C-alpha cells in the first residue's frame, strides 16, 4: 500500500481549521459556501457537483485549490464519502483537534525544557 492510500484509512482533517481557511480565501461568498458544503454532502456525487460549481465560477487561483482538494487523500480526510475508514471509525474520531491543542497548552503550563526524569514525574 502506498503512503497516500494509507492516509485515506487513518487521516481525518480538523473541520474547524478547514472552515477558518475557507474564510480567509479571496473567493466570492458562493464559492466559499460551496467549499463548506463539501463537509455536509451526502454522497460522492453531490461532492462532485459541488466541485463542478466551484470550477464553473473560474475564479482566479481556484484551479490550484481544486487540484489540491480533489486529491483522494485530502478529500478523504474531509468527508467520509472519500475516506477508506470504516463508518464507525469516522463517526467516533473527533472532527477537530481540540483535545490535542488543549493537551499542548497543559504541557506549557507544567514546564518547558525539563529534564526527562522531572517531566515524567510531573
């Protein structure tokens, strides 16, 4: 199995970060709306229609966006319809990175640049 195919089984993007990125793009409101609809789509056919609508607007730089987000491993990290994860795994894994980010913040509160033994004992 190739690495990019493996990602489709294990990688799930943070929807909060995806939405923030969409908000910062220089595209029109309709395009941004469609980009967010990818997360809610009910089928791969619906997603393909959304990509078609985005492409038809032919906004400056949109082709690069389409090329990136139509990669199977990227699209599979955003929507179950292109993921190779089981449905149960998709539903039970978080749709955001809040747990990891809060754990990182807690690490910074307990000390930085600690010796290994001291860090373990904390």
